C-alpha cells in the first residue's frame, strides 16, 4: 500500500507542478489584461476618491490573490486525498466502521481548510481594500478575487478531467483488451496513471472548484448587502455572508463529530 501510494503521490505532485506552473503564467497575463481593461473602460472616472488606475491595480492584485488561493486549495485537496487513500484501504482490512471513519474525516480536512481559506481570503482582501472605512466601496474592489479563483478552478477541472479520462481509457485498452490483465491491476503501469488522474481531477480540481464557489458566493452576497447598507447604514448587512459562512464551518464540524457507524 505504501509503495503504490508513494507512486501515486509522486505522479500527482509532478502533474500539479506542471499544470499550475502553466496556469500561473496565464494568470499573470490575464490579471494584467483585466486590470488594463478595467482602467480603460473606467476612463477618468473613479469611485469616491479612487481613480480608475486605482481600481485597475486593485482588481489585478485581487485577481492574483484569488488565483493563488485557488491553487493552494487544489494542492491541499490532492495531498490530503493521496495520504488518506492508503490509510482508508488499510482500515478497511479491519472493519467497515474504521474505513468509513478514516474516509469521512480525511474528506472533512480539505473541506474545512478550503472553506476557511476562502473565508479568510475574502475577509482579508476586503479589509485590506478599506472595508473598515468604506464598507460600501470595498466589495466592488474585490470582485477580481472571485474571477482569479474561477480562472484557476476552470483550468484545474478541465486539465485534471482530460488527464483522468485519457489515463482511464488507456489503462483499459492496454490492460483488459490487449494484455488480458484485470482492471486496476498494479501490474499494469497505466493503472498508476489512472489513479493519479483520479486524484488530480476529482480531488485537486474539486478543491479549487470548492474554493471559487464559496469565494464567489461570499463576494456576491456582500455586494447585495450594500443595497441594504445604503438604507440602514448598518455594516452588518455587508459582513453577514462571512458570518454565516463561519457558522456553517462550525455546524459542519459538529455534524462530522456526530457521525457514527454501527457494527
């Protein structure tokens, strides 16, 4: 188990490094393009003391911050999943209860970390862009954070999904059709590539997708809260989505601790 798990981790790590290095350069290019586009379309207009250039560079920086956090989320999902695989397989030799507990808690770790990273990332860039002094303006400046997260998640899902399906079909054609080896037999080297694809596509890609989904939801809800803030003058309506998300994390923790398998 440790030997096969090590090979899967090595392959997944190599794939993600190559994939994210390419995505990183593309993110820089797109961030500059988005910032330039915002600056040009903004003309000489600003937002209450912030020039068009100020809006442009803040959008570009937010884009890169979102892209970086989304990439980190992908690495977190992949690393935890690969490390949990062998432990879950080993626990299944003892009982179903142990296997389910290991799998459930192993899946909960990246889930909590990624959602917490999304919450902290949005909150940090919100206050960094003057959320404490201008709470009705800052949410408009952090929209780039969601775009950056979505950009990385899109390529992570597509790249991982294509690799997964290609490795799966290749392993089946070479193993079952040509060599007559059973499916998922470790004697077939393509099976390792197939398992690597499962981790980089279903785990790393899903982690980045989870991050961008929560980040976009938080930012969108904060922008909607500005409308109520304009009426009531209470900043709590803008921060309400972040508070609810934080309560959701604690509620999920309680739910994980309450799960019990009989037998």
